[in-house]
């Protein structure tokens, strides 16, 4: 079954053609970073206006790259929410129009629940699997269930997929959520952010440091040459057993540090309050590393706690922040230390893409879901 997946919930316009919910025949993403960079965040009206211009070329390119035409497409999956209403409406209206004209089914997809589905995708364009698998210590590869392997006749042998039930941490610009997935399209929320999403915290900190939008990549890069122990921030665990998150406090702590209100720099005397060493340039990397380390520690700790509390051994991490190099490194290490198998999609499949929407649509369609032509956008889904 060939599914065209369309994703337009925020500032990326993405389309992909996916076969049988698994094989990526094409995946095209048109980003708008250049447009929003100077505002330090997404301007919703600019995002939807740009979507209007890009949706047709992006879908055309996805079809061309897959070597198919609209006549070959069996169904369409499209993001119904959550996200920016104007942005969602562009993709949704377009998907409905194609479904109507071609008389094929379409389904609305929950963007957040679609992120972890990236772990089941195989990229035939690149000829490699999407997943980075971390083998849990004291576990032999041979012990994985056979059902998690594709047949050996497959042109490119597939790496392993997580087994249900698994825990999924979705870390994106708008959401930080821990799910327990019992099956495809069957999940419950175990915890979520009470204020800022992790990606939002990265973006806001980057903005206050004058680093532009999106901020996660820049902070990731700067932090590579910074020392996270030079400027430390309190880790907001909320409470020992809580699987909820709260990142607005760290963001405010960075702001206070920058303003010189109560910063404590190691090496300048125990608990000594240092005046803010503006200009920031000499300490920017340490500041980025200190902030990033605090966020990464909380995400890692809670993801592993969720696995332990639910007695689940497979952990999927996806969403734009899952591209963060330090998060990937720490998650892999901590998961292995705890006998948990971590699954992280390739960076290109962690951030917004149409393939994860198509993969989710495949399973929804298999379960009998069908979208009606009166379907509306659900920005708060
Ligand atoms: O999932 P995504 O592409 O879009 C949403 O659904 O929000 O996530 C975008 C978010 C942005 O906040 C961006 O700053 C963050 O992911 N991000 C990163 C990195 N790459 C993207 N955050 C930290 N480190 C990165 N390397
Ligand atoms: Zn996303």
C-alpha cells in the first residue's frame, strides 16, 4: 500500500511516499528557518503563507523522487494536529482535495503520536535503516524476537524494531511527552511538560543569547566545546516519582545568570556570586553546555524511570530535540546501564517529516480509520 504523508503543523512543509507503513520511497522537507530566524521564533501567519507556496512543489517532488504519480497513491495521511491552526489547515485542505478528486481514503494523524513511528521506517533512498539501536548490556542480539526482523529476502536487511509495549519520549519544539505504546496507534500518556517543551526551552534560551531560531542546533554545536560543570543549573525533577517535566525554570535561570543575578561560577570561589561576565562570548560555550546538560539530565532520567516504573525494556526517543548529540549520547549510555534498549531514529526522521505521518496513517487505515471531508484542524489535539 502506497501512502502519501503530508505534514504542515508548524514551520516545516513535508511530504513523503511510504510503502506498507515501512519503506520510505521519498521524503521531502522544506524548512522555513530563514524566514523565522530574525524573529527568534515562528511567526504563525508567515508560516502558513509560506506553506501555501511550497505545498505543491514539495508534494510533486515527493512523488517524482518516489517514481510514482498520484494515480499510484492508495491513501493519504495528513497531520490533523496539534500545531498552528493556519499551518495545519493548508496541509489538511490539500489532502482532502486530492482524496476527493482521486477518490481515495485519507486519515488525520496526531503529529505527536506519529513521532515515535519514525523508528519503524526504513529509508530505501539512502539504503539504510532509520534506527540507531543501542544493545543493552548483557543481552545477545540473537535474543530479539524474530517478529522484529524483516524477512531475509528483503533487499536491505532491516535493523531491529522495538517490541510492544515500549516507552516513547517525544521531545519537540511544542511537546515533551512520555508515552507507553501498547500497539500501533494505541498509547497512553505517562507524563508531559507542565510549561515549556524542551525544544521551546532551547529556542528561548538561544533567543535570549542572540543565537536566532531554531536554537537547539546552535546550542548543541556551542556546547560541544563548552564545559557543563562551569555554569550549572538546577535540574527540575519536580518530584522523585513524577514523570512530568518543567523547563521554564531553567530558561529563567539562564536569563538571571545572563543578567548577573545570582550566577555562581565554579573556580571563582565556593558559592561566590560572580558579576555577569558580559560580553558573553568567552563563556557562551560553557553556558550552552551547562543549560543543555541540565535539560538532557532530566530527559534521560525520566525516560529511564518511565521504563523502570512500567517494567518495559524498549525506549524510543524522537522529535526534533532527539537530534541533540549530548542527549543521544547520554540516553544510550544510561539506557544500557539500566538494561534498557534505546531506539533513536536518524536525525532526519526525528525532526518533522512526512514519512512518520504516512507510517502512522498506514496503521490507522489498517484499523479501519477513515477521514471525512468535513474533518477540521485540531490545533490542541
Ligand atoms: O519535532 P520538531 O522538528 O518540530 C516540532 O514538532 O516542534 O522539533 C523542533 C525543535 C526545535 O525546538 C529545535 O530547536 C529542536 O527541535 N532541535 C534541537 C536540535 N535540533 C532541533 N534541540 C536540541 N538539539 C538539537 N540538535
Ligand atoms: Zn514534531
